[in-house]
């Protein structure tokens, strides 16, 4: 799945730090901003029970679909085969996100196939099969979207990948459905709700002002299929600010929210994943949080939507940061 900030490549590094800190204990892993679900899924495969939370609903489908052992299921394959044989039909994606609609996120034929797929999934009664098919559908949608990787805008001309046929395939899954719980609530609400002291809280917030709601609205609308009112030339969900607007996308909101999280969370330590490109500097974060903090760093790889060598950011080093935050008796007293 296209998703900026996905930690798939550095999850082993994160795990090595967390596991060393807790001495091999298999406590609850709370993924407070789970996004594409890659870190939640990684810790599940390492034996942890997981709570995954994100304001965006598609995140739950990605995590829940992964833990349902349908990758080798004849029933799942039967549904996938049926979906892939469907004729396309006119629906919300065709009317809103096709070349004919003036928003070429998808070819006309793929937009119709996406509508047929999503309407088919809506008819399935089994909630587990439905989540697995949503997971497969999200991955399929990502493979044919005509974007640079984020969805706040479409490309004017179809790139080669976007001209391929929308088609589901069996995505990897594991058989641990009873070891994960998902939420779609504000992270401060989450930590107030959870009274789990034997846990690790991991926070992977946006590190810049880019809100994830408008940048991944296609995933969200596919998952919810609520036919929302759209705004603007690029067809964003009109109510994205109230649905998924995050206080973590600006410096003031970041610090205020982090303080509340640390005050109310029962977890200790708390891990904050960040970037040297973030809107807050290391010094800013250390000054804002009155706690015992250890910082781990590694050389990162910058996401680029173009390869122009004249772009200055291409020459600036990037570092992945992991803050290990341990509350003390003086924390926010």
C-alpha cells in the first residue's frame, strides 16, 4: 500500500529497541497512530497482543484483515474470484474519481470495477470475511491509483501502473484474530479509556503539517463507502477535518497532545517515532516533555515524488528518531 511514513522497513529496528527495553516480556503493544497497520502487524508476528488505533477507518481494515487467516482459505478465494469476474458498474467511484468524472484517479473501467467490488463486499454478512476482502480491496486500489503516492491530487496523465486492471488477490494474513483490538478514536481518548499498565505505547504521529485525511481519502471512502459530499477540484471528503483532522500536525498541537498522552497513559515507557525533518526539533521535544528521555537514531531514506537532482532536499541527510519516554515522579507536576 502507498503510505508515507509507513515503518515497514524500520520495524525490525523499532522492535529491537522495544524488546531490549522490556527485557523480552510479551506485554500489550498499543499502536496509537497505526496508519497502514505495518507496525501493528509486525509486533503481532513477534508474539505481542496489539491494540491498534487510528482516526481513519481504513487502518482498522488493514490490521483486522491481516490477522484473519484467509490467505489460504477456499472461501476467501471463492469471493475473490467472484469479485474479479464482476462486470464494472456505475457507482460513486465512477461518478467521482474517474477520467469521465474529470478526476482521473482511476481509469473509467477501473473506477467501475472498484464500485462493483465494493458493492459486492457490502452484501457479505460474515464480518471477518468482509474485513479480509476490504484489506485485499485496499491493496488492489493502491496498485492502480493514478497518484504520486498521496491522494490529495491526481496525475493529469495515466501512469503505466494505473492502466493495469483493478484486481484482487489473496493478501498475506496470519491466524491471530483474538490478539488484536482496533479503535478509531482520538489518541488521548484512547489512553484515557485503556487501563493497561503492563503495556508499551507507541506513537507514530505525522511529522509535518500534512494531514492524513485528505491525503488518503480514497482508502477511507473505499472502506466506509458512505458516498460523502466532496469538495474542490480533487474531490476531497468535505468533512475530513471533523472526521480525521489531527492536532499532531502542528507544533502547538503536537506538544499539548503529547503532554496529555503521557499524563493519562498507563504505559511506561512510551515510544515516539519521529523524523529529523519534523516540524518540532529534538530540542523542542526535550524541552516540552518533562520526563526521562533516551533518543535512538538511524539514517533514514527520504520519500520523493520526483527525482529532480536540483531539489535541495535530495542532498539533506534524513534520520529516523525513536524517543523512549519514561515517566518520573516529576513528570508534569
